[in-house]
C-alpha cells in the first residue's frame, strides 16, 4: 500500500505542471530607435571613446574624492534607500512563501483523547470510557497544480520581487544623482557667496573713495548715494547666499542621513573636480537597461502570470490529504505490532457557477493592459529625459564659453569706466552700470557652470548609471 501511495504521489507531481498563462511578448518600444537630431544635439554625441553609463560604476564616474565619500555616506544612511532595501527583503520572502505552496507541507501530529459515554449512548448499554491515541505523519489538503494556478501565482510573486529589486537599484541611482546635484548646488552657492563677499569689499572701498571725494567737493551727493546703494545691495546678497549655503547643507544632510563633516563640504564650484564624460550610444535601446523600465517590465510579466492564475481558477481544483501513522486505545500500545494506520483522501472541486471567477479574469486582463501602458509610458518618459539632457549637453558648452567672454568684456568695461571716473571724464553712473553688469555676468556664469556639471550627473542617471 505504501508503494501505491508513493507511485500516486509521484504521478501527481509529474503531471501537475501545465500553465494557462498567455505567452509573454515584450511590447515594442514606442520611441524612435535613435536619439533626436538637430542644432541642439549636434555637439551632444561628440563623446568618442566615452563609456556607456550602465557599464560605468559611479565611483569611476565622479572624480571629486570628497563627493565620492559623501555619496558613500548617503548609500549607508539614507532612509529612503533603506526602505527600498527592506522592501526587497519583504518581496523575496513573499516569493518564498508562494513558491513553497507548490510543494506539500508534511506535518507530524500526535493526538490523544479520553471520552466517557453514558449508558444510553453506549452500544453495550453500560457507561464506558473510551481512549484513543494517534501519531501520524502526513500531508493535509495539498493542492495539486494540474492547471498551473499555483505556478502562475509563484511567477507573479517572482516578478514582483524582481521589480522591487529593480526599484531598489533605481532608488540607488537616483540617490547618487540627487546627492551629486545637492553637492554641486552647494558648491555654486558657496562660490556665489564668495563672489558677493568680494563684491561687497570692492563696493565698500569704492564708497569710501566716493565719500572722500564728496567731502572735498569733487563728487556729488548723487554719486555718494549711488555708491551706498551698491554697498547695501552687496550686503543683501551676502546674507542671501549665506542662507542658501545653510539650506543646501540641510538638503545634503537629509540625503546623507547624517551630518556631513566640514572637511567633506564642497569648495567653490570653479575648483571642484568635474565628473567624467559619458556616451548615450547611438540607439535608444540602451533605455531598456534602466532599472525603472526593467521594473515596469517585471510588473507586466507579473500581470501576465496573474491571467494564468485567474484562468486556472475556472478549472477543477484537486487537493490531497494523506497520512501514515499508528493508533491505539492505550498509550502503551501505540507502537505495538498491528497498530499501523493510513489515510488517502483526494478531493476535487469543480466550479459550476461563480460569477466572481469570470470577473476576476477580466480584472487580470485589465491589469495586464494597464501594465503594458505603464511600461510604454516609462520608456517614453525615459526617452524624453535623455533627450532633454542631451539638448542641454549639446548647447551648454557654447553658453559657458559665450558667458566667459561676456564676463571678460564686463571686467574690461568696469576697469575703463572706473579709470574715466577717476580722471573726471565720466560720472559715477557709468561706473555703477559697469559694476552691475559685471556682477550679474559673473553670477550667470556660475549658474551656467552649475548647469553644465549637473547635466553630467543627470545624464548619468537617466541613462541608467551603473552601481
């Protein structure tokens, strides 16, 4: 009998392997195969020999050693990334639970009972006391997966786990990028603060000279008031950028999850070592390696598997309960010869009418269509992000070069205006206008250099930068 039970158990294991899930086919990417072309992109692809971000670890991409240490601190302490990692552990455990449902759970049970029967219920007509003791090893209500319901649920749990893992990778890449951006923003505001402080010193010196000239009757009161205005404007900017630097540090420490040592804070943007060059490649197919797109595809595969589970629910569900053991009316005779027991109880349930099952199938089909739309939307969004970053890279170099020329011209204009004023050839209004133009041009140059550096970090992230 034991051999027969073993053969039957092997048979159900052998034949319980069919799946009703539809065949998965990856949707075509709803974006062009190549990156956009045009004046904004002419210089964007001029990165011959540069690596693709997916093959470039972030430690090799970012060159500034202080920034690398700050990013490492963020990866260790950032709470959002920690939550993402814990979600991966949770999804892995859920997958383990669903996978284990495919296999029988074997339990060992021991029971004992003692019952008194009154005379009117006893077959002998006398009150009796009945005892029963059992020890069994068996399987309780194990579903045999003839139509792949459990396998489909297992596959869905696996895809959910893989999607969560890709979401964690995406969160890590985003964190690396955001830390770099916050670090660069603080460096830019630090440079603006230094620029404002230097401008304040210059304006104070100019105001002192104008004041002395006014006192001896060479300068007018209008010149004096105009120079005072410049001093107060510079004082305001020093206070403003002091505030910005403090807020930038707060933002950076939120990302790192811990205070950043003063030695690791960024210097001025102009002395910060820039990140390396990267290539977007020729084909937009590189987007398919982005973690967020891979996560969307795993969710789509999971929705596909859910259809198989919903279809299988329309077919008979077969379960098996079986056990072998020993039983006796006396505890001392539990393991005596002849006390062996066995149980073999297959059970089949065929749904005849249950409208919920058909509605559940429609739900899974709608969810699959929704997952397709979300997957395609993720690709389109990624394409736009890369295209925008390439448009910046294709034009920002020219913007920086042009602005550097503007700064140089304004410096010379300011020098000449000041010289003409000192010789009495011009009013102080010309000096004032030259000072304003120079200060504004310097601040615009800082903003453009910041955009140039941030664009590298952004492009690295939107192209699915490496771990």
